[in-house]
């Protein structure tokens, strides 16, 4: 047994990784689920671009027009289609949204082969948006947090060959060769884990609250800024403890309370959260809505995961637009 605290933590992490990889085909308990740009792009970004607002902040002022996009899961074509439908980009992937506020509620990773292109595109657009007076809020979902935990069960073969990154996670040298490129990028302290560390898990923009799975009363009591801070420190490699905010079935990235049927209990919970936050609506992804974007509880909850990725088949592209205090669905061709 390693004598140092760091050595013990490393051994524990590696054991967890190996156990996870040995169970690649198992589903997450209580969560039933059927479920390369070059390294220089990341290096140049980190060297040249100033860091944006720290993710410990969770509340931001309203935008005249705010658009939300759900899960994209490694499908670059669908991602571009959603961004164009939102009025955010042109055909050359340049930001044309001006002062638009744009939220993507996480799950850029897994199920598709073009994850790196999507993540790098989002980073570029976030900088462009800020320069234009707008804002692109890119969030973490359960698939981002799973990858930082070393859970690669939904990664495609192409995704395992992720490519070289700098910095590489200091934990990656201890994992099996097959997973080393992926681990170098995503384990805590790796280039993409550090990138995710700047992204929020929970967010309030104007009168709209966002989380990948949802915000529950216990999350509000715990502190949304505290949730964001703890996840950020873990991803950045400053903390070895996996936060409860990503490690339980009721976590903001895992809960499916808002994704299913409407009920008095669900609406009561949503009402309590909105009252505590002084917000009007909760917007979530995570649970695919086969009929397209849906709302429950008199439009207090909007579910925007429409299965955009080709993994789910040929589905229409839909995004949620919030303007003038009203939310409406924009739908494009499949």
C-alpha cells in the first residue's frame, strides 16, 4: 500500500477505473439506459485566451433573447444545425448571434465520434460570443462528469483514440494502454477536464434555471455556487474527492424527476425550487423526449433533450427560445 496520501488516492482511482471498465456493459444503478481537432487547438486556446467567468458563479443577468439546446452526444452535424436554428452561427461556424444568450445543457460527449470537434467549437464560440456582447453558457452533463470519473462505457472506438493533449492528466499513466489517450484528456487535471472545470453544473440566467438533469430543493439548500465550486475543484485536479453533486442518482446531472410524467409531486418540487431561486422556469436535458421539446407544470419545467444525435435516429432539430418572458419551441428539419 502506498504510504503517501497522494499515492493512496491514485491507487484508489485506478482500482475504480479498472472496475468501471470491467463493467462497461452494465447500466448505472437506478438509471435505466440503452444508453479529433489537434492538441494544438487546446494548447493555443489555453495559452492565448483569457479565462472566462469562473463557474462558481451560477446567476447571470437576463438576455433579451435566450436560446437553450439539449444533448448533442458527439454529432457535429446536428450540433451545427441546432446552433444555426438558434441564430448563433453562420455556415462557417462564426458567431452571428450578437448579444444572444445561448445555453447548452451538457452531454456533448459519448455515443458519437465527433466529441472533440464539438467541445472545441463550443470553446471558440464562447469566446466569440463574449467579444460580441453575447454569452454562450456551456454546461456539464452526466456524460462529462462520467468521463472525468473514468467511466468510458459509452465512448465509441474513435473516441478512445482521442489524440494527444497537454496537459495530460497525471493519473493517466496508470491506466491500461487502450484507454490512455482518453484518460489523459479527461481524468482530473487533464486538458479537457480542466476545460470542463470552467463550466457550470447549475445555472440561472435571468428568470430561467438550468441543469442537465434538474435542480432539487436539496441542491438549493446545499448551495448552487458550492456545487459548482466543488465540481470545478475536482475536475481541475485540486480535490481528489468526487462531489456528491455528480455521484448520486439525485444529483443535478442524474435526476430524472422532471423528465417523466407530470404529477402533483413533481410540480410541487419544481415550485419550491423556483420560489427559492426567484425564477420562472427550470430547463433540463438528460431524458429524451420522443415527441420533441415538452413542458409540464404549466410551463414551469421544460425538457429539451430531443435526441439530436444520430445515435437516436433521424429526429427534427429543436431548441427552446425565451424572449419577452415567454418560452417557445423552434423546430427545423430532421
